[in-house]
């Protein structure tokens, strides 16, 4: 009997292998690989900045304790897409575990595949759920999923645009709907997002948030309503003399801290190359 030498498709590939435009990316850190789709939401430097910003919120003593296995960090990734923040967090935060939540079908399947492929599925759980529904539940569902006041850190990239205020998209097309779900408030408002994160964080837990400058005041006002208090802000600029592109904001659940306006994060120098800080983000970890 001749052995079957056909390459076996890994279980995590079976649902995603026929997705049009499927690409496997090398994240060039800690040996991590990442599936994403060419026509759907794709990660960019903003997500790299956010994970590194979140890392800066963990002080040296806390990081050493994580490295030595003396403590553990529980991370929440609400609206995870295919999981770029969670996958990168696995390398940046030793002894971390957590939950990544995604609503859309294809991104959720990619999220599961990315965790399994990188052997992260024992550390991080992929959950398909509607954050808006969870935020407004009577907490029964939150308790069943073990979300309520369980997390030390939430790494957050909510939709940028209010409904009907962002770029026009044809929502009858699956890929356009996925991009809109990631970028427009068609399924989830900022208020519901903040409400859910507040429910999920422990007292004094931290939220690392990426958003657009025109929504800064609104963001702070909504966050404060849910006892999420800002304490550290950085503006992100393409170049030194450019307008702010996005902001990075740290918030604390229930515990007010002294506020600090941090140094601007500038992406490119005068020569058009990455600044030293940004270049370091892309180096191997």
C-alpha cells in the first residue's frame, strides 16, 4: 500500500485557506507569523505604536516580575480583528494571557488561526461576540465569559469614525463591511466600547487607547463617565512639523493619577526614514 504523501492541511487552516487574498506575513519578532487578507482591514504602523505604548505603561519592576514568572498579566483585546495586537502582545509581555474579542466571521477565523499557528491558543482565548451587546447586558453573560473585572490591561483600537462620517464604503461587499466594522461605528459606539472596557478591567487596571485627535475631548469625557481616568497622552505625528495623526492615551480604571503630556511620537525624520524610536519598534524582540 502506497503511503499518502499529500501535504496535510493543518486544522486551523481549513476554514481560511480558500479566503481570497490570504497572505502570511512574517512579523519579524519572536518568530511570529500572521495571516491577513489583502482586501480586508490590515494592520499598519499605528497598531505597532499602540502595542509599544501599552508596553511603556508597565514599569520595570512589574516587567521583571513578569519575566521571572512571579506575576501574570491578563490582557483584553476588544475588537481584535485578526489579532495583531494580541499576537504582538505575546512577545512584548512575558507571562501574559488574555482574551481577544471579534464580531466579524472572517477576521474571527483568522484570529483563531493566528493564535493556533503561533502556539498562543493556550495563553489567549479567541471569542466571537458583540461588544455592544456585552456592554449593555445585565452582566450575566460577562460573568459566564469571565470578563468582569478580570483584566490588568486593555489594548484598544476602537473604530475611528462615527456612523456616516468616515469614508464611503459598500457594505454589501464582505471585505468592505469588515473594514467598516473596524473603522466606523456601525456596530459599536465609543460609549459602548468604554463601558465594556470599564466593566472588564480590575480596579487600577490600565487601558492603552489609540484614536483620532478630533475625538480626544469626547474620548476623555466618555471615559470619565465610566471611571476610566486619563493619565498619559502622546501625540503621533508623521513629521516634526506635521499635524497630529492620532493620539495614544493611557487611562486608569477607578484610580485617578497625575496627568502627563508625553513627548510627541514622530514617525519620520527629515530624510524620510523612521526616527530612532520608531525604528526600534520594528527591531527583533
